[in-house]
C-alpha cells in the first residue's frame, strides 16, 4: 500500500475472505470492498433469504464506513450485485431505508455467482467529511 493510503479494518464487519482489505482510505476517500451478508460473529451467511442478507450486507458496509470515518451520508457511489434481478425490489427497499434521504450514485448488476453463495453484495466509495 502506498504511503498516502491506509487499510481500514473493523471487527464489526467480517474479515476479508481473500487477499484484500475491508477498505482502503486514500486522501479524503474511502474505497470499500464488497460486503456480503456474513455475520461477523459467526463468519457465516445469515439465514432468511435476500432481505436478511441485504440488511446484513449493508450493516457490514456501514461498519466499514464508520471505521474509515464516514457515514451513510458520505457515500458517493455504490454498486449492488444481485444473483437475480428478481430480488431488485426487495433489496432496493432495504437499501433505501439504509440511506434515507441521501441518494448516492449507484449501479445494480446481476451476476452469475457471489462469494459463499451469497444473494447480494454491496460496495461503496465515500468521502470523509472535513473536520471543523
């Protein structure tokens, strides 16, 4: 990692399951790796289908953002990866509740597969708010 960048880590989100970090902070930006619906306490995907996995994915993402000094209102861009676009409405509802009135730019794509057989994954780029 370059001297201008640092790894971001929190125990409130699952550890990376590959050769990457939860997020990288560089300057005033935080680049979050994708989060799936893994319970950080058990290391297992949560049960309950796509809604439960979306809630957990976004909770994990919010924990990583917090460790990087950001909150949901600081998110500039997200990407949502779905196993099937049939889950779009359910995930969109949970996503909207998580971000409230803040609406970051977003792409949503359907993919053939996700880590551990997950149904949804979300990544983000955020700007660390200026300190007063």
